[in-house]
C-alpha cells in the first residue's frame, strides 16, 4: 500500500514555470517506477514523464526539453519541473507509482493537482 500526495500546482502565465511534488508513503521499498500523468476536461489521461527506481527517465514528446522529472529517494518524493508553460499544458496532473510485490504489480494514484496556464 502506497499513498501519494501531490502539491505545487497553481495558476501561471504562459512562459512561466511550476514545480510539482509527489510525496510517497507506505510500502515505498516496493516502488519500481513513478510517473506524472495529466488530464484535462474531456480528454484522456496521458503520460507526461516517468522515472524508474534506477533513475531512468522518459518523457512525452509534447514536453521534451521543457519538463524534467527527478527524484529524492531520501524523501521518497518525485518532482516535475515544468518550464516554458503554454495554455495547452493546462490539466490536472496526477502522480502514479508502480509497485512490485512478489510476482504482482500494483498501481497507486495521487489526488491530482491543478495546473492552469493563462495567455
């Protein structure tokens, strides 16, 4: 069991920056990867960035060069630094954790944090 709590969302003008945080608690030793997803009104939830427990990261094409995912293992926290934001980045951003327990895999989700980018 893992609990994920996101923070750092807010309102920013186009071209600005935000940093999202996701703090994990519970069975954190079983986490194999963490990721950020986003979902806007009437849209599907899409992967933004992911990072494995070994630190290997990947990004959606739409955010490459603008967003950076990072981790602080001591704090069991994952961050998403978002730069050069555009109105198209307006979404609810969700933290996700993939756990492995024996042969089983489990996914956990945070509550989401709103990011709004104005023109």
